[in-house]
């Protein structure tokens, strides 16, 4: 049985005061799903300290593919583990589109994260243009293949995968539950039998209003939540829906 995971990606948002209020709103969250939050780098120690013993895990939004050295501005996986992170996002669509990360670099980040003991959340997904031209499965397949070739099947299956249709991120548009299930099923089939244990999350304008229908799908094991994760009440409701559906 795959335990649901609801992950809140705060992106580049927050202040010390705002984060204290947000974390206070998550106190005592009631769900059997696993919950994790991904704050900006500079607030990681604050969040780790506040959430210690709460049952909510902490992850980073990005990581370097390098272990150490003269890489100004980069943060290594060992450093993230050292301050208390459990998860890390790799290959988020905004990293790919805005900062030019390619499949090969994403694969290296995945390997570096796992080697250090972090659990990588590998993000894959297609643009609206790619979906319209019927290339969704080819794009996602290529993104997965790059990591499979570098890390190996078993390692990929021991991580987490997040399907995030780029056209649904921050747009208010959401893939229907059936569309999400179709892609999640295809991803699991690409992974084969070992993929039966792999959690595959949906990310793309997830809200309390659509979470239950998404979570009810056989191959949807939770969500990577963006904007809604900055509202503690909304995020709590999403987590509650994961509990109800699973």
C-alpha cells in the first residue's frame, strides 16, 4: 500500500513572520497522509526547527548536482540533509523553463540527492503546446528515461515522481481526474513492476475543491501543491481529502 504524500511547494514566497503564521496554522494537522513542506532555502532552518516532532517533513526546492567545491551560490545535498531536510524537488518545470535545466542535469541532481540520503521528488510534465500536438507521453517518457539511464530503475522507483502538467501550474487550470489518472498509469507502466511501490503525485493548481476527485484515482498517490500550500486552512483541507480518499 502506497501511503499518500501531500507536499507544499512554497516557491519564492514568505518572510520569517509569515512563515511562523503559516506553520502555526498547520499545527496539529490531522491526516494519515504523509505531509511535507518545501520552503525557500533561507527559511529551511526556521521551518525544520519549528516542525521538529510535528510529523511534518521538510524538503528543499532545489539542489546542486555537485557534492562540494567552488560552485558559488549552490547548495549540496549533504548540506540539506545536515540541516534536517528529508526531501528535495528535482526537475521542477520552473527550473527547466526559467533556468534552463536539461534532462541530464536533472538526472545528476536526482543521483546526488539519493546518494546523500535525501528522497528526490522528480517532476515531469508537458507544456500546453506539447499536449496539443499529442507529444505528452513522448515528453514525459524522455524526462523519465534520462533519470532511469543515469540512476537505474530501482533507484528511480525508490524516489517520488510528481506529474505536473506545465499548462496547469499557477493558471487555475487543472487536468481532469481522468487525465491525471491516464498519465499516472502510463508513468507506472513505464516503470514496470518495481513502479507499483512508487508514489506518483499530481501537481497543477490543486485545491481543496478538486483534491478528493484527484486522490480517488487509482494511480494518484497525493499532490505537489503550489499556491494553495501558502494558505494553511486550504492546505489542511487538501491533506484531509487525502486522508478521506485513501
